[in-house]
């Protein structure tokens, strides 16, 4: 039985217990006398790991593109505010330093949003910027949706748009009133694809995403870190169709509309399998591809990628899908133009913890990729305008 004054004597006991716990915890952190110190990086997290290569390899800084280049995949100054807020005059100054002739702003929206991009970017610099329009998927349940989009595209071209951009929502997230996913080859969309062919404007189409985005998010997924940062980029599971199914539907659209030029963005979103991309190009002469945000994928397979560029030199366009920073472009130039080995791709290690090698492309291939292939595609609009009643 405690005496009336026993309470205060418990405080030293509590204090001693607290000290003992602290000492024990510290003993676990610090080595005992005579034991070696723990390695400095013992608690390093993978996301903080930035190894500095000890490889002594040749390095070449490419300040300007070998030929005046056209970046067919950018979002600077776009309608949705996704692009970086860089003043147009500053972008043009950077372009001049880089030997970049033109930038294509893919996400230009429609209606007044598109008009703002035209007024802000295209009209002051008509030889430096091109803008694409987009479909309005909120109207998918309207009767005659395809015809309505065809009229919207005609209006966009009259405002100054020179192409149609389709985002990856098609096939993955766009749903109609029945809650069914709208497939890429849905017949309701046919008038939209067809009018682009009639007007002579290309369709820049992005469907699906990297293969790893459709795989389980486990220890075998090579983009585990990226998907951990962006879990909404994962399309694995019953809520989404398999990637192959979406690509097959896209290919059926290519076949159904041979008079429409399609720019299959991100190396047809299958740079992990260049043989498959080659088959798409072989079967569909109305299709070209571009390199946007796939430097990492192509650069880690330099021999196969170089062979692909040589074989399809007339079917590959230069694109970045990145903010128009000068170091970014110079990194791309180095990748395409030099034989440098084992260097960081732009944005490393965002897409994967590997490095890339330069492709050392011949000058005639570089000229095609940088500009000539894009020039040929955009010339179709002028040809269509001169031979039909297409909108100027």
C-alpha cells in the first residue's frame, strides 16, 4: 500500500525508463566501440540515388541542329495551359539559337480557346508556330457526333489550325452515356478522320502508353518509380482493355482511312517493339511516327533504333513533347547526331534507370527526320486547298 507521499517518487523512475529507451535506440544506430562505422549511404532511398558514372567516354556538345528542325510535338503556349508559360518572343529567340525552324503546338483546343492560341502564337510568328485542334469528347452522345466534329475541324482550319490531335483518353477513358468505353475504331468517329483527309491536314494520334503502364505494379515493373509518382498513369486491371486491343483498333482506323495522314505519336506508342512498329508502317503507307518523349526507349537500343531510322528514314519525324528548353533540345541533338555512349536521356531517371547511346545518323537521314518529312506532310494542306474547296 502506497504511502501518501509515494506519488512524487515515481517521477525519477519514469525519467530513468525514458533515458534507458533513448540509450537503447542510440545503441542500435551507433556501432559499438571498435566496430566499423555504417556506410554513409546505408539509409539511401532509391528515389534519391543519383550515381555518377565513372566511365571515361567521349562527349560532344551539339549546340545547333545539323539542319533547320521542326519539332512536331510540343505544347508551349497551348490552349489548356499545360505548356510552359514562356513568352513567344523568348521561345523564338531560343529557336534561333538552336536552329529550330518551327514548333507544332498539338493541343490547341477548339473555338475561342483555339483562337487565342492562333492570335498569341501563330499570327505574330506565322513561320515559326503551327497549331492543331482537338475533338470535343463531351459531345460524344450527340446525334451525328462525327459530322459535328467534322464541322468543328473545318472551323478550326478556317481559324488557322493545321492538324487534329487525339489524346490517349480515346480508348482508355472516353465513355458514352452507357458508360461503355468509346473504342478507337468506333464508326461514329469516321467523319472526323475523313474530313482531315479531305482538308489535307494530318491527325496526330496518341493511343495507349508504354507497355509497363499496362503491367502489374510490382517489383518486376521497370517503371515502378514513375508509376509510383503517377499512379493514375497505370492502366493495368479490368477497368481498361489490353494495350494490344487498343492498338489493333487504331490500326483498323489507319486501314479504313487511307487518304488521311496519321502521325502515330511516341513512335506509335510501341518503341519497346520496333518490329511491330515496322509492320504498322509497312502495312499503312498513310502513317508516319515521331520521337516525342521516347528518346529513353530508343536510346537504350541504339543498334536496333539506328537500323529502324535508316530503314524508315522517310517516315520518322522529330518531336520532343517537352518544354522548349535549350538543354533539352541539345540533349536530343546529341542523341541523334553523335556516337556518344552511356549518357543520360533528357529527364533521367524519370522513365527508367538506364542510360542511352547516340545513334550517329547519316546526314541525309538527319535532314529527313529534322525537317523534310514534316514539310512533305504539311504541304498536303496547300495541295488540297488548291485542288478542292477546302478551307484556306
